[in-house]
C-alpha cells in the first residue's frame, strides 16, 4: 500500500514544473517532503499536484530509493532523463524542446510538458505501445500538426494531458482505454460528433477555457464520465444530453440562456452543477429545469433571474447572488422549502 502510494506520488510529481533550486539548496528536502506527505491522499480530480519531481535522484538515487548508482540507460534520448530506478518513466519536460524525441518501447509514463513542441509526428510513439500516461501540456501544438493515428494505436493509454496548447479541435481518434483527457486552455471551437466515440472508461473530461460554441449529443455515450468541465467557453445552449454517471457539471462563464425541461433526468447521480456567469432568464427556463432530487449544490449566481426557480428540497447549497431576484420571490421560495 505504502509502495503503491509512493509510486503514484512520483508519477504525479512528474507532471509539475521542476524546481531544481530547492534540491540544490537542501539535498535532503525530498526525504523531508516524503515524510511530510505521508498522510495526504490523492484527489482524482486534481490534475496538478504542485509538488516538484525529485530531480537529482539520478545524481544520487540513494536519497530517494536506497539503491546504488546506475548509469543512464542507453536507449534514453539524449535530451531526456530516464531515472535508472524508474525504468518505465522518461522526463523531457521544461527544456525548450521544439520536437518530440522517439519514445523507447519500455516506457509507460512520458513527460514532455512546458517545452515549445509544435507537432506530434506520426511515428513518435510507434514502439511505445504500452504507454499509460502522456504529458504534453504547456506546448504550442496545433491541430494541423497532430498525426492522424498517433494516439489510436496506444491501446493502454489512460491519461492524456494536452492542455495549454494551440489546438483548435478535439484530437481523434482517441484510444478507448482513456480515463482522463485534459484539453483545457486551447482554442478549441469544435467538438466533432465522433471525436469522443467509444471512450467507455473516460471518467474526467476537461475542456474549460476554450472557444466551444456548441456540443451536440456526443457526450451521452460516455458512460463512465463523472466530471465534465466546459466552463469558460462560448456555449449558448447546454449540451444535448448528459452522460448517465455524471456527478459534476461545470458550465460557468458561458452564454447559456435556456434550460430544457427535466434536463438532469438522464443523470441521476448528478451532485454539483455550476452555471454562474451565464445569461439565464426565467423565460428561458423550463418549469422543472432544476428540480433534480440528486443535486446537492447548484450555482446560478450572476445570471439574469428575477424569480427563484423550483429546486429539490434535497439541495444543500443554492447560489443566487448577482441576479435580479425580487423580494416577493424570496418570501414565497422560503415558504416552499421551509
Ligand atoms: C523499435 O522497435 C523495433 C522492434 O522491437 C526495434 O528493432 C527498433 O530498434 C526500435 N526503434 C527504436 C528507435 O528504438
Ligand atoms: C500558440 O498560441 C500562443 C498564444 O496565443 C502564440 O503566442 C503562439 O505563437 C502560438 N503558436 C503556434 C505554433 O501557433
Ligand atoms: C475499461 O476498463 C476496464 C476495467 O478496468 C477494462 O477491463 C477494459 O478493458 C477497459 N476498456 C478499454 C476499452 O480499454
Ligand atoms: C419537483 O419534483 C418532484 C418530483 O420529481 C415533485 O414532486 C415536486 O412537486 C417538484 N417541485 C416543484 C416545485 O415543482
């Protein structure tokens, strides 16, 4: 158990910006850090645990792993670090790379974040078909320069980080094994109807801070999806149909002006809905739009509502500030929900 959580910590730490300075000042910091971290748990919805990876372990692996020095493996691209004691991981992040080096076949976790990579060439993962995680966030990748079949042959890939790039559409086809897909902070304006097809294991989809105007019925088929973040886009309507397992729906900072009747009925596990900073008016709301018994939290702040819409009595937090709610509406609401 302890071993497993340490491994996960190392994997997650690899996603973060490196802080070599910290290591240089106090070579024991990693040890202190590990001890201080033992009680914290991993939050599956936190994409960036802001802890530095223990760079320097390849200079003296004894500190972190208690094993003897080993030479850098020969198949490691010279631009990258492949820690001898973690033979399935390759670190090529934060080093001004302009292209992706070829990935050796033994790799499962590869980190290319925060470089100036503009393209994902077709053959780069050809040998590494066992990849589980690919981190490519913080680069300059454009949709035109993503090889057509570059991801679909990675049949085990579980996490793909492509956020903070220059993508204009959702890349695809994507492997069906994906569990987490990070596409936030791009310039995506289109979600092609089949882009997310067959992703039966996808649990979290991050599309916030893009330029999406419309999402059709493509999300309904994502039967494991628990978290959907479409905040900070240009949506005028909510997506056509929500996944059945959805628990968290983030739509704040869009231009949504209407809600269909019983919109949440197809998602009986939905707990949190954020719709703040949209253009909702009472005229645009179907009478029972928000009356869903599973909801615990509903954020409708900063819209143009004049009356409080009907909600379920199970709701624990309802946010309404920044609207034009009149007094009469408040007193009648309070009698209804007691
Ligand atoms: C890719 O895999 C093939 C077959 O295992 C091997 O012969 C080749 O050397 C590998 N290519 C690289 C660049 O590692
Ligand atoms: C990516 O977007 C950034 C910021 O918008 C821009 O400065 C950069 O030139 C773009 N790069 C490419 C390759 O389009
Ligand atoms: C989805 O996850 C299950 C359980 O972990 C696994 O058995 C299955 O192969 C996965 N599906 C795909 C398409 O990878
Ligand atoms: C909300 O829905 C429940 C059952 O789905 C219904 O009994 C109740 O009257 C509805 N509340 C309002 C205010 O319409």
